[in-house]
């Protein structure tokens, strides 16, 4: 089966930006790598018909969210601006990709993990024109980590975002820049991010994403 490489372009914090009012989690790369695998599992196991990555309003942002960690998605291989509104419980951390790409493989193809990882290695050096702001302030650089995700596996649903046959996918892996934010104060916040990512085949994705966030008191 032909490999599937899916690219999400979101944003990358400016290197010398001032810190946000919200505290930025600074856990080690292993934490981010584990969360990245969980983020993809959250995104890719949901059917296309109700997938938050294809949501144009934010009405689906709470789908499959639980506990004190919520995931936010960027645009789905699209250059059209995306604006979403999302209500988040107080005390919830937000983990989201800034620039990332994933490779998923059907288990019966027995693709080596090293090969899977090689398909997304371009991400680190291929991002440009990148930004992320919360309430008009640039995201601080210590909120961002580049990671290679833990290897992960999942069951691809029939109605999936790739339009591919259902099946058991393993191994899968991504590379990307991610942000983990904690401590957003109750009330309204505006999160904006965007950027450009060039793929090895010359395809270039540029996006603009805005989240209107409401943190419940």
C-alpha cells in the first residue's frame, strides 16, 4: 500500500518573543513526543463526518476531549483561513501542533520504523513565515519544542480523513513543532497562528488559523 504522508501547517513561535500571560509548560522532549502521538491518535481515529480538523466553526472542538489536556488542530491541508470558537473548561492545558507532518503505514506492509521516520524528517528545516500569538502577544520560545513523536498505532475508521481504506495502521510517526500551554485565565482569549511549510515534492502549504477561546470560570 502506498504510504500516506499528511502535513499540517500551523505556526512556530518567534524565537525572541516576550512571554505570554499564560504559563508555558516546559516539559522534556519525551513529554512532547508522547503527546504528539496521542494528538495524532485523537485526530485520525475520528470519522471524517465529525472530525475537528475539518471543522470550520469550532463546533466540534470538544469531540473526544477529556481530562485536563485538550488538543487543538490547525487546517487540514488547506490554504483557506480557518476561524473556530471553542469553550474550554478551567484548568485545561492546550497542546497543539505548530508545524508537523505524519506518516502512517498499514501494518500488513511491514514498513520499518526507520523508514517511517525518514518520511517526515524534512519538517525541521522546511518551515518559514511562522507566527503564533495569544491575545496579541507573541508566543514565547520556551513554549515550543521540536519533537519526533513516539511510534504509535491506531485503527483507521472507514470514514477517515484520508479517504483511504480502513485498517490497522502501524508503525506511524510524526515530526513537528508543538506548543503546550497551561494556566489560561478564565474569560476570552484569541489564539492566532500560521505559517508556510514546503514538502520535498515542492508542494507548499500556507495557512492562517484563529481560535476564539472561552475559558469557563
